[in-house]
């Protein structure tokens, strides 16, 4: 019987999948290590049944460990379904192999009715200049997207960003904005979101203020027209629903966790968007889950558009803001073996022993009136190891400084500039000062 099929092994393959050229430098400031992709090639007793999965080891709900691989090896495929403790890539590969073993796509294994054959998906960008976002939006339209998830930050004029995207897109294009708490309080958020409510393309607000501020979210929902999303589980789901602090949730994690969260949201008439970051394999898994979760109405985020290659032999079908759910067995997609050979890291080192080298940078927040604040990094923690000489030598960096309330969060005309090490004495002198704290 196919359900008795056992795992015989799992190979870990480390890739460096570059970002697309236009956004590579901007992404290097904060998400540089997302280019490290670990594939899992799962083998079974049937040499024709091979499962594929992927993990971003520096952005994942669960890394795959040697212990997890040892535990899976020799076990029956179907006994492993639903076990989130296996880690991202291994769990994905198990579901892929299980589906292939019975000739069914993953969504047919989930014992839930299919509610959609195509899932809404958003183009995704991190902190970027307005003109870059305008160019990104043009590409998004060309590639079949009509939704754009962007990071809204107080060090870049978000109204200029929205204007640039709006100028580059048709009226039906929609923008979802994520602050990651940087508006700090309901006073700032009310003023800014009330103005954004008047922009045709702005569709959704995520995490404008800290999620512990339940009363603040209640006030925002009374004053703001457009829906507000928070990350599921903080505060506990029962609290967030009882207090009516949000319209829906950001959902991620392992397959069992996502299904549980999505079904809870459905039961309480809350929308969700799936946030599962990776290349084509992760995007395919997102569609398999979105196919059976009625609450997955908001455009999902997989960040696929950031990568120079999707690692698939045949691309997923994108059109009209939706990605079609593959109907072939397992994930429903075929891995591109040539891409694996092209991007595999020599020696195949395994994270966390392998990290991509990163360039030092000076980040300059420039405000009207020639007011400039220089930083050496986004966070203290993103300084290079050799720059962390001791705790006394490292001062607040960009995020630290803003979250501490030391910079305004709503100033028009503000923008972010950055300079990588140019080898000059002037650059090094300013950088060394910025490592110790903001330089005005």
C-alpha cells in the first residue's frame, strides 16, 4: 500500500539564489541572508517518489535539524503528516512525496473542501525609495499581480511611495501597508491612516502600532475606514476576537499551525493572508493551503518576486492577481535541476555555518532643511561580527533609534540614502562614529 511507503533519506542542498538586480542593494540592508535557500530532497522506498521542500534558514518558522531527518528516516510518510516539529523544508518534502505516492495534490490530503482554484497573491517590497517602488509596480502588473505589499517606514515618505505606485498602476491595483509597530501609538496612527484612507489604491493596514495596545487598535478601528491586520496569536486569538481589535490576521508557520489558525479565523468571520516566504516551492505550498482555507481572502505574501529564479522547471501561472493552484500530485510543480546546479554553494555547507558575506553600509535619514542622521546598520544585531567589539562600542542603530521614540514618525519629505564602503578615509571615519551611535 502507498500509505505504508517509508522515508529512506533526506539530502540537504544549500543554494545562493540572488535577488533581482534592481532591489538587490536595498534588500542587502536588512534581508540579505534570505538569498540562502536550503532544499530538501527526500527519498522513499519507491525510487520514483521523491519529495522536495525548501527552507530559508535565516527566515523560517522552523529550521530542519539533523535530529528531525534522523527521526523521519525509516518512518512511514503518512505517519509524519501534520508534524510541524520537523521544520519547514522537511515537512514540505514529506507532503510533496505523500501526494505523489497517491497521485493527488497536497490539498486533497488535508480533508477539507476546496474553496478556490486560484489564490490571491501580492508583490512584496521592503524599505525602498519611491521611484524604485514605482518601477517594481510596473513589473508587478506585467507579471500578473494587482496587489502590492510594501513596508511603510518613518524614514521614507510613505505618501511619496504611494503616489509613485499609483502613478505606475491602473486604478484597480491595491496596496497593503505594513508598519511593524513603527507608528508607536494611536495618536500618530490615527492621523496618518486617516489621510491614507483617502488614497484609492491603499487597501489594508498591517501592524501600525504595537499589538499589545489593544485599546489603541479598538480606537483605530472606530476611526479608520480600511481593514487592519495583526499577526495571529499576539495577543491570544480569543482576546483579539473578543475585543474586536482587528479585521483579520497574518498567518504563517507549519502546515498544521496554518490550518488551525486559518480555520479559527474562518469560524469567526475574519480574513487572513498567508505569509510563507520563499521561492517557487513555498509559493506552490501556499496555494495548496489557500485552496482549502475560506479565510485566505487577502493577497498572500511569499516574496517570490524578489528572486532572480523560482527554481521551477515550469513557472506557476499568475494572472489577474491570482496564482493558479497546481493540480499535479504533491506540490504540483517540478524542480529545475539545472537551477539547483547553477545556484548550489560549493562544498554544500549547511546553515547556520554558512552565511553570505555582507558589505558594511552607512544609512542616512535625510529630512527637509538639510537635517541628516547617519547610522551604520538597520539594527545593532545586523552589524557585522567584527564590528561588535564589545557592548560599549555599539550604539543604537536605525530601527533601535526610531522605536525608542528619538525620531519623528510622520515627517513629509524624509528619505533614506545608503552608501556601501567605498574605501575612503572619510567613509571609514563616519562609519566608525555611527557604529557607536547615531551621528547628527
